[in-house]
């Protein structure tokens, strides 16, 4: 598969455990915060987003938490499975001169141990 | 099947030889964008388009051109490629107003020698 990054933060978890992936963001004016998943050899795939006026949102097996006080975003994956192995990117949705723009973080590589 | 396609998937070329990477989407999306992905730098936006004949620069537009003559296609053109443009390139599309949920193509691995 494609190499998507050689110097990524990594997180290694046991299959079945919960995973927590963290992200710090910089722009308090962003109206949405988003998580993308990138599997080896593929393009990023949207997982879940959260509006800036919320602090928690749940999806299927995933929960995103937003702490605006410390500009911190996290993605929690319940009962991690082998298919969750991927690089996870957080992104900020910014509106610049009327145009939407996604600003991506560097990513975290999640590895699942059997 | 809703998808974004890119061609070629892999390309090795030499400095200065013009090339085009094609991108096509079948979801009738207004918004399209090109990114490059480099180790340690994440995804950086090159150009984007909010509709036909409307394009604008992203964060790293130098050395690239784009065009949007049709809604479904958004080619990336490198008029005179240089080795620092060796990278993994992704095209993405989204509905207007919903660009936080972008649909990405499979990527094009470009090597410029």
C-alpha cells in the first residue's frame, strides 16, 4: 500500500479495546471539526464531524469530543477492530472569503494488535 | 457507484515534461479540490473549484494549474514538473456548502526525477 507518512504519531491498541485519538487545533473561528480515516493505499474517508457549538457527538462505534477551552478534539472508537487500522486525520472547516476550506492535521496512525 | 476517479494512479516522469492528472466525479458535486500529501506535512490544498469556470488557489498552488470546464472534471496540470513536486496527490469533491464532507479519489503517486 501507499506510505502516507513516515513520522506520524502512532497509537497501538489491543483488538476489542477502546481507542482514543487526540488532536489539537489552532483556529477558534472554525465552525466544524471533522475526522477522516485513511486506509493504506486509499484516499481519506469522512467519519464524523461536530459543530463548534457542541461538545460531543456520537456515531456508529465512534464518539467525537470537542473541548473549546483548550482547543482539543478527540475521536473515540469503541471495541476496536482490525478494520480500524488506518491513519486518522482531524480537520478544521474554515470559511475564508466565502469559500469553505478544510485544514488537516498531520494524522495519527492507529495499529491494532490481535 | 458514487466515486471520484483519478488517472494515472502512478506516474514517473522527468523534470520539465508537462503532465496532466485527470480527476472525475459522478456525484454532480459543485466543489472539487486537489491536495498533495507529503510525510510529516499532512494534506495540503493546491487548488479548489466551487463550480464550473470558478477556480481559486489553495495553500500550495505554485507550479500547478487547474481548469474546470465541466462540472464532473477537474484536471491538475504540471506545466514544468520539478523534483519537489514528487508527492501523493488526491482529488476530492463535495456538494456546495458541504465541503467538510469531501469524497476523495484513490490518489496519484507522482515521481519527478
